[in-house]
C-alpha cells in the first residue's frame, strides 16, 4: 500500500478505518503516518492527522511520545483544520502536575476567548486547559476567569457544552479538594 499516495487524495471513513487497522499497534507504520503529518501537501498532512484522531486507545502510549512535537507544530500552525486535529489529539493526553507545558497552556488560554478561531479549536482548548490546570488552584482560578469572559459571548452549542462540562468538572474538583481537607 502506498500510504502517501492514498493520503494525498480525498478519503472517507471506510478508508480511514482501513488505515487505522493497517497502522494500529505497528510502531513503524505509525511513525510513517506521523511523518506524513509534516508533508508539504496540505491534503496529505490533514488526512494523516485525521487518521491519527481515529487511532484506538491501545495506541495512546505511542501518541503520548509525540506530545512535544504535536505542541511545537500546533504553536506555529495556521491551518484551522490541522489546529483542530492536533488539539483533539492533545486533549486526550494526560498532563501531570510536574509536566505542564506552559507554552501549550498559554496557547489554550488565549484561544478560549478568541472569536477569530473556529469553535472546535476553542472547545478543545477549554478541555486541554482544564486537564493542565486541575493540578493547581491558581491555574483553576485563571481558567475560571477565562470561562467567565467566555460566558458573555454568543456561544455555539458546542462551546456552551464545553463551558458547562468544564465548569462542572471544576465544581467536582473543588468538592473533592474540600473533602480531602476536612478528612
């Protein structure tokens, strides 16, 4: 299978599922797929990312090894579709308290209220920001201020949902922290 040729064309969901099946669990094929994300041909690059967003949970560990590269790519990316898919992949990552990429956190915080960005970029920025902020009350307070500003804007159903879910997660986080202090 010439993967680069296939990804340079219009593809559909059955083809994506076939590519996921082909690459999943095979580090060499996954690396080949990732290398095409940096391709100069926009369609090949976007299609590679699109396939990666459908990788199963069993490939999560491999995807986590790419976190730094994905963040570096995201910070300079201008294509809204690529930004959305990179954020979608990064949203699924876990961020430990001692391993929060501040440049990525700043990026997410800036995008939450940026009306110039597509709704999906803003939604994924909210979710990713929460995953990083949840370890520190100060960061949660900063996120809450961004969410408060967001609530004064006209919101799509997706942004309203992201706002509601994140506020609920913050409420649960605070309850949990309060119960720990009482015990």
